C-alpha cells in the first residue's frame, strides 16, 4: 500500500487532522465577537463530526453554511450559557475574596458542581444543535441526557481541557502550539463520543419506529409530532460505492515509488482544466500540506526557542527600577566578555513593566501571584534587581534562593542582606502545598524558623555602573537554577557586580 496515495488511511488521517486544525482556527476567528461563540461552536462540530465519519469533503464552505443556518438558535443558547457563566464567575469571585478556608464546604461543592455541569453542557449542547433540529428547550434536555449517559468520557475530556489551560499558563510562550494540539485532540475525541452516542440512539429510535409501523396502532402524523428524543432528526446515510472489479494493472513499474506517484498524479492532472486542477489539489493535498507546514513551523519554532534558551547565560528582571542603556550593556555583554563566554552566548534584562506583578487590589494580587510563580518556574529570569519597596512583596523562599548557598557570608556584613522571616500564616499555608524550595531542595530544611538571607544589597559602585537612581536602595535576588551548570553562573555574576563572592 502506498501511503502517499490521497485515499490511503495515513493520508486520510492527516487530512482529517488538518481539517480539524483549520476548523479550530475558523472557530477562534468567528468567536472573536463573543456573541457568535455559540454559532461558531455548533458549526465547528457540524463539520467535524462529518469529517470524522468520512462524510464531508469540504471544510470552509460547510462551516459557514452551518454557522448561518444555526446562528439564531445557537446564539440564544449561548446567551443562556453566558448568564450561567456570569453567575459562576460571581460565585468564584466571592470565594476568592472571602478566602477558600473561610467559605462553607457545601457552598464550595455547589459552585464546583455547577461549574463542571456548565462546562459539560457547553460541550454537549452545541453538537446537539449541529446534529438535530428541535426546540431550544428540547436542546437543553437532550444535552443533559447526553451528559448523564456519557458522563465519564466527557469528564475525562474536560480534565484534559483544564490541563491544557494550566499548561498554557505555565508555558505561555508555547500557547499557540498547545492550543493547536489540545483543541484538535479534544475536538476529535468529543466527535467520537458524540457520534457513538448519536448512532446508538438513532439506531434505537429506528427500531422503535419500525416496530410502530408494524403495529396496528401506528399513526405517522402523531409519531412525527410527538417524538422529541435525541433522534428527532434522521441520520443522513451515505452509501459508499466500491468497485467490484479492479482493472488489470498495466502501469509503468520503472523508478521508485515516489517517482511513480508523481508521474501518476501528473497524468491525472493532464486532462483537467485550471479550475479542476485547483479543486483536486485543494481537496486531496491542501489539508496535508497545511498540517505539514504547521508541524515544520512548530519544530522550527521549538528548535529556535531551545537554542536561544541554551545559549542564554543569565536572564534578569527589574522591578520598580530602571537602568540606563550603558547599565544594560554592563549587565549583559559586559558580563559575558568579563566571564570569558563564547560569542554565541547571550544575556538579557527584562524591563520593569514586563515584570510588574504587584497590585493594590487584594483580589488582583491573587492572580498576579500565579503569573509571577509561572515566570519563575518557566525560567523567564534568573535574577531580579528590585527597589527596596518591592523586596517585601516578592522575596520569599518559594521564589528565591538562600544567598548563603551562593556567597561566602563572611565577605559581607549582616546589613548587606534582606532577611526573610516567615509569619505563622505563611508557615501554615506553606505546609499545605509544595513550593519551589521543596522541588529544588527536596523539602529538606533543618531550621524552618531561621531568618533566610534572600536578597543582597547592591553597592553604590554597582548601582552607578548599572545606571540606577542613587536616591533609592536596591537588592538583587536569584531564582532557583534550572541550568545543568547549577549556580556557577550566579556566583560568577555576583563576583562581577561586587568584586567578591
């Protein structure tokens, strides 16, 4: 079997995956106005289920036809779902504002159940609209039945979706690639779940209808009007034609398989008009080409990112402070030259606005803390230079290393460090979770109550070389190293700034 043939299972799978990727991109574009989310979602699954079944050759045209046909009902349903999500959002906001520990257990369970039900309803209600024609109230009823019947698979897919969101937050730089992979995978498996259940229900309904027809009490008009099950619309059956006799293969066997493949395709196109050639190529090769280009782009992007990351020696950040261009040059290329690094190695400092995670709002600060932790974990920077007023907001052992592990404490005075002392509330919170300190140090800390030197005060000379405003006091802190070299670069940078380590 030649896998390069357009009708081969491999090319058919590649074509399906490429079509699902295109559908998800169309869905995103058409959902931008927010109001059109429902119509775009139902249109996506109208085409996707046909693609998975092998019943549809087009992608873009059927998508917009389904978008237009189901727009009114999908928009009404989406308005109802938006209202539900608004209530859920208010509930979660109240929980976060009030504090998770201070919220009654029954209330938390209720909000979680309601949230999961709303997400599962979103999964199910729009594919039902895409598949059947029924009243809006019946759509919700059918979707709820579908959720109950296929609860476990839908919950597993939902968990996968939540995992993809978490992955996107932790690895924001990979969001496009994560979205393409996860959305395509979710769409495919949701189609499998829906198709299996729809086929089962429609088969059951067909058997019931046949039994009614054979009974003396059968009334076609009454049955057609009174039946409001999931099988309210009949499945379109497409007969697949197969050739019983294959012609004797007299094709040229010269050359290898690839050359014969291109020769055969050239012969197919020889008698076609320009329009027919374009249609043929678009139908059989465009999806695969799009998928291959996306894979090449993703691999190239990943390779460049990995290369840049491996070439980077240090990445720093500034909070509540600014340095001059000369200071930036001193901290990056000047350090690389002093340290004897090769020319292809790099160092960088992000500006203050890129790392401003502080907020006067307690509610906002909870989300900003997640963003800050994500930046630490993904290695966005190796060190932070902070003005003194920012030190108190950011300096905890969850984020930064104990300076005693990097420098000889005897070379510095006690006043040169900012010491962290955990409060009772912070100790209780830390005991309930895992911090970066636990990950990198194995959770082994003999003296949890001792003051921890997390930040080292910059000298006047260092501030001057970095071009910092001499009116304020500044500290430097180092994140837990993710480099194979460990803290060697950190130690060298400290020696470069302070002349000792």
